[in-house]
C-alpha cells in the first residue's frame, strides 16, 4: 500500500470528514475507493472499445456509401 499526500482546501476536507463519518469510513478510504473507481472505469472503457473494434471487424459487405433508391427502400419483397 502506498501513502500519498493530497492538498485540498479546508472546506473540502471538512466536508469530506463529515461525509466519511456519516458513512462510517475514513477520508483515506474514500480517496482510495475513488481512485480505484477511476482505474476500473478506464479498464471498462478500454474493454468496450476493444469489443466495438472486434464487432466492427466482423461486419463485411456493408458500406454506408452505398445508397438505396426510394424503390429499394420501400420494396418489402426484397427484405424477405
């Protein structure tokens, strides 16, 4: 476990101590959990980006540049 020093305004620290006391925890635990959540969020965002790339790589034969005519769009028989 690493110790860090953080400087915050007195009012922020006072509010954090009150919140921590009401939550039956410490300011140190609050900061630790917050920093952990940042790491977790970054991992989740990275995993989501990787999933999007894998899905996009599986899509073939589609081009947004290919335009359908009005008749093709409304031809219900072609969709069956």
